[in-house]
C-alpha cells in the first residue's frame, strides 16, 4: 500500500463512528468559531488508541453564554474542556482554582472538573510550546528568546519561558497595542518570580538589534497564515545570526514565509504542530491521568493535513 493509500485508510478509520456507552465521559471544546479545530481529531484519536471511554466534542459558544454552558457541563458530570477565543480570559472569574501559569497569564485554555465539581483552570499552551521544542532536540534553558506578538499564544509562551529557565526574553508588540496594560501586569508578576531578564519593545530597529545575539526567535502572531501567507514580520533574513532557531506557532501552512526565509539561511526551524500536539497532550493528562500516544497522533495529523 502506497503512502497516499495508507493516509486515506487512516482518515477513513478516524472518521468511523466509535461506540458511545451510557458511561462515556464528555470533554468539550468551547469557543467561536470552532469548526476548523483539529482538537476533536487529536483527542478522539487518542481515546480510541488507548481504549478510553471518552468523547471530545466542539461547541460554538459565545462569551455571553459561557457562564450558563460551563455550569451545565459541570452539573452534567463532564470531565473537562478546552477553551479557545474569545473565552480564554472570560472564564477566569468562573474558576475556583488556577494553575500558576493560568494565574500569571490571565488566561485559561483547559478546565478540569474535579470530583467535587470544582472548576480548575489551567494554561497548557506555553508548556506545550516548550515541550515541542524539547521534542525537536532544541535547548532553551539559559538562552535568549525574541518573541513576536503578545496575544493568547504569545502571552502563554512569555509566562512559561520565565518559569522554564529562559535567561532573557525580548517581547515585541505593536505601538499602541490595547494589550499593553495586561502585558505590563504580567511582566511585573514574572519579575517577582523569575530571574529572567525582560524587555518590552516596539517593532522597528530594536528588533534587528535584539536579533543579533538571539538564540530562539518565535513568531506568536497571526502574520504568516491566511490571508497573510506571503507576509513575515521580518523580511530581511540577513539579520538572522548563525545558530539561530526560528519557531512559528502557525501550523497551516506548515512553512510560513518566516520559516522559509530561515531555512534559506540554513537555520533550524519548527512550525506550530509540536505546540498544538503537546498542549493537547498536557490537557489530556490532566483529564485522563494518561499520556497521549504522541507518535501515532502526530502521524495521523500529518496525514490529515
């Protein structure tokens, strides 16, 4: 069987309806929109692989309905859920407890309903990013990181970088960004908890200056995905130093313009797929107490994409 036939067979197998029992545990994705999400494919594939009686479903939920939906899921005995935009910050006051990363980043992407029905808020995006780097054999402890963008993904990476031993981090944001007050609060909190050296900067000449001694460059913005596939926040790759690793949180397209520019310079690159998989794996562990079968799930997603 050729590679294309194997991929087709795997997709057909994944699309088969698996048995739902009277005791199947429910896990959800809430947000708007959610129809594009790969999370149901990732988690339901892992449940099948391990023979777990769980199902993962996506629901389009607006901010104004979150309190009602969250309470209903808790009362119905759901095991947990993921949250995507625009709900990651709206859920904060509804949680009974927050993990350290969720508290500092002021963002929750994973909820666990405890046995006594308490709502536990977690943030797995940042840890997923750094576990993804580790899976590619990339060292980050004691290194300098330049981070482009401070939205949901960027904030999660910022917080986890400080908690994971990054030596220095330069964060770039747009002039007049409405996120600046939140970013300054987060940086103030991190400076009390971490020895990491932070710089908050605007795009421009400062970016090229900070790149000169950078170890890892991370694009955490949406520049590079549709409709901006042919754009990059850095257009001149001559500023990339030797030995630089360039990472992008975008996984579709697999190679953004930024990653292509880096590869033309012979630099190591990482797209957003490892982050997607490992943030999901961390949530999976919190819900199920099991490790996600990463190799098979990664192969499945690559074939699907």
